[in-house]
């Protein structure tokens, strides 16, 4: 059985094993990639958010199993608050718009008027 199929059939068991492994094997004195980027989230919080979003990108709803990379932790660069987990494309799109809501609204109207 392919690993993706096994994972989704045994998701709770796999997540539990992953959390246990990370607790035992976390490098001493080395920060996580999230902490290096100034994002305050634990592995357990990531897993909880992943489950809350049903393992999908918060914007386009693409399942994590269809992605080549794990879902990215999206956060406000102003407040530092975590907003959700996004696929690479959606995360990059928000970054390219620099989280500017007015520009994003104009993009929405542009697409609506020119489709």
C-alpha cells in the first residue's frame, strides 16, 4: 500500500507517532524553522491547526497529500499572529501582495471584470 493511502487510513496513529518522534529527536539547542522565522508555534499546535483545517490549505482547500511540500504556517508580519496553514502557492501569493487588502480587492475586481 502506498504511504499516502496508509497515512490517511491511519492518520491519528501516524500523527501521534510523528509527535512522539519529534519530542524524542528534537535537536538540543537548535531552533525549529518556525522559530528561526519568528513564528511562535509548536509541533503540537501545527498538528492541531492541520486537523482543524482537515489537512487542507486554508485558501484553496488543496489537500496536503496532493502537495510536494508541507503546508506553510501563515502569519501576520505586523502582529505575528498565526492565521492558518497554506499551500506554497497561496502563501507566496499573499506574500507577493504584501498582505495589502486594498491591492487584493483590486485584484479581485480586476479578475471579475476581465474573465
